[in-house]
C-alpha cells in the first residue's frame, strides 16, 4: 500500500520522525516487510514495541 501511496503525484516519503508520530511516538521505524506492533508477554512485562513481519498477528 505504501508503494501505491508514494506513486501518487506530489507525494514524498515520510521521515523517521514523521512515521513515529503516526505510529505512536516511541514506536520503532521498521524495515520494509515488517511493521511496529505493541507487545506484552501475557501481562508479565509492560507493553513494548517490536518490529514483526507483515501478516504477523502476535509478537
């Protein structure tokens, strides 16, 4: 989807800071093929951000 958006006339790629603002402030900027997901380990640790492969439902 991002490639389709970037192909639109007049668009530009978002900077890492702009991506973090959209994703939630302290979310990591992940490599292509993965996305930032908030995770926790069954309530044993506080929530944390992780880059997981696209299509992954859990951390």
